[in-house]
C-alpha cells in the first residue's frame, strides 16, 4: 500500500494529513514517508538475500541527513560524488567503510578526505585521476582501494541528459582501454585494485540494457582474471526507474533474478548504487495555490513552489503527478501549474485537469528524488523546508530558509 493515500476526501501521508503539515510548517514543503523509504530499501536488499552484496545509496538523489540516517540504520552504504556528500554521510551515522566515491572530477582535497575517512573504494574514471590518486595516497602513506568505472557503451533508453554509459558520454573509461589501465594500476605502489564499476544512466525502465552492460562487465572481469588481476567486487551502479506517469519500471525482483543468474557461482561481491528508486516515490512537494489566472489560450494556476524548488519539469520536461490535497467538487478546467519565478520555463506541470480555488493545497508526487537537492535560491527565494512523517508524527528535518540566510555569506563593498 502506498504511504500516500486519500482518507475521507483528504490526502494523507501515513497517518498524518498533508493539510496538517501545511498548517504547521507552511508551504512549499517537501514531505517524505519513513515507511516508504524503509520499504524501498528493504525491497532492494531482500531481493539479493543470500548473495554477497552491498547497497550504496546514491545520496545525490536526496541527501537530507534524516533520510541518510534512516538508510544507515538499515545497513546501507553510500555512493558519493563529492567531499560534501562524504561529510553528510558521516554526519548522518553512515559507515565510511561502506562508501564508494564516484565522479569524473575528484579534487586532491576530496581524495585526502576520503582516504583519511577510510572509504571502501574510489570509482576511478580516467588515467589522470588514477595518477592523482596514486600521488595523494603516496603522500599520506596509504593505499587507495580502486575500481575503474568502465563505460560499456550501452543505450539505456532514457533522457539524453541522464544517459551516462554511451561512448560519447564523459563518464568512465572506454571499454577498450580498460585492460591496459588495470595492468598499469596493478603496478602502482599506492593503489590497490579491488573492483569494476558500471553505471549506464538513470530512470531506466527496461531490463535489457542492464543485462547487456552486466554481461560486458563480466567478460572484462574474466579477461582480467585470466591476466592475473582478480577483482573482489563488481559495482552495477544504480539507475532503476520509478513510475511518474504510465511507465512500467523494471521490478526489483526481475532485476535481481537477472543479476543473480549472471553472477551464480562467481566469487565477486555485488555492489549497487541506487538513488531514485529508494527515495523518488517516498516524497511529495506540498504547495499552495496563490492565484488563478484563467486566460483565452491557457489557464494558469500560480502556486507558491517554483522551478527553484523542483527543477525537473523545467530541466528535463519531466512529468510529475499533481493531486489536490482536498479534491473539491466543481468546475474541472485544464491548468498550467506554474510558479512565481520570472521565466516562462518556470512550470511544475502542464495541462492538468483539476477543480481549483485559491488557497487549495496541491501535492506534486514522486518528488522524493532529485527534488530538494536540486533546488536553488533563484529569484532570492528561500529554499523549502523538509519534513519526515513517521506513522502519526511529523518531524521537521530541515527548516525553511529565512531571508537572512539568503545573503548571510555576502557583503556590501
Ligand atoms: N551512481 C552514479 C555514478 C550516478 O551518476 C548516479 C546518478 C547514480 C548512481 C544514481 O542513479 P539513480 O539510481 O538515482 O538513477 N537529476 C536527474 C538524475 C541524475 C542522475 C545522475 N546520476 C533527474 O532528476 O532525473
């Protein structure tokens, strides 16, 4: 059962009415369900029960400390892409020994921070990064555990901005270059070769691209083993999609069956980096209708959330469900749901059929992933607060920014 459901004509999250959250914390406000977060993690984890595996939640999807803490307590590791994310994971109670570090542009200071913390693995994405890491580790008297992120050149059939495993993408090292890089790395004094990593994209709804990429990865692992380089883990990345509208995302059970079949009898431990799948469906963005502006061509419902709060519709033309918190009887019209930001690209949803009145609350669904984390202060709008609901309790886990926060780091000359 979904954590978000109507009861007596009103939308609830677990046992709390969204209208009560709006009254207490104001809008716009991100609301997450603890039960939904835990259920999503457990589904992934249990699908691999019996197989040696580690889930490293990709915290770029939602890095609120409360969310990270919930996953850390369930035993999750973390996939990070910056020193800031490492600090967050640790502040939330995450175990650095379960952290993998991805990303094409790791700074020397971030490498130092991660080596000092004792992370599980660096997912190295280029020859130059390897050289830098070897040098940094050498200066610190440490050996850096590494994987290469290999680009399998597989089409994940997703939005071009979030496809990462194609030959033309900036991510990973080319498949053809990988064996020589591994041989080179194996000779370096300050790195230890541990694994192989692939991540082909995000919001992937089909199984085939995964199968193709995983097969290619295993062929490479076998080539390396034959050449005397035995890897201890294979990181299959993240990317499993969720339902926003009418997609039929791959079921975790199907994905797990495919992976288990490929890895049956193999010695490598499995690592995964899911982001969206663990948090996307567990959150909504709660917003209030400020004004209705019916027009000759289009009807605009101007709400108090905007592209600075939820960028996905503007950036990717993404479709998020929009539901009235208390659906009203009356005239259903087609609405453009837009924010107050001074850009025509500032829309949250288009062409939605709703009966609306000023003051109504709307829940923008499937907003738990890449929502608050991608928000900004554009138009000097304080960022929204975040709330986690746990059964009948609502906890404020990030306060709304104040106007003073907006320019606290600036000064007049
Ligand atoms: N691992 C790596 C190396 C990644 O780059 C990503 C996401 C993930 C794991 C997690 O992918 P997920 O399981 O969440 O699909 N802002 C975009 C999504 C960008 C994804 C970037 N990389 C959006 O709002 O759709």
